[in-house]
C-alpha cells in the first residue's frame, strides 16, 4: 500500500495510519508469516524511519499480547476486522 492509500483507508476507518500498519503486522503474525513480518518492518524502516517502525511494531505486539491473554481487541483492531 502506498502512503496515500494508507491515509485514505485510515480516514475511512476512523483510525490512525500507524494503526493500519500495525493491523497489517498483526495479520502477518496471525498467519505465522515471519518473513513477511520482517519484510514489512524493513519497509516501514526504509519509508518512515526507526521511530515510526518501533511505534507500529509496539502497537502490533501489544495487540497480539492482548488477544493471547484475554481475547480483547483495541478499538483500531476491531474496526479493522469489521471492515
């Protein structure tokens, strides 16, 4: 997805662009696609820098822990799953 596509989708869903990227990472993690996850992290690093990559990765990790421990979803994950 291009940056414009991400922003458009985020606006349509009512979430932040970093949450769109985090949802993409969560989808890859749920599919157990390690190489795809690493590739997406590298793409984020190249396009947005280390700070943004860390933010998105932190969002994704937190969501995965929440799902594992108590089956809850952040609001941005719920919106993504219902789209």
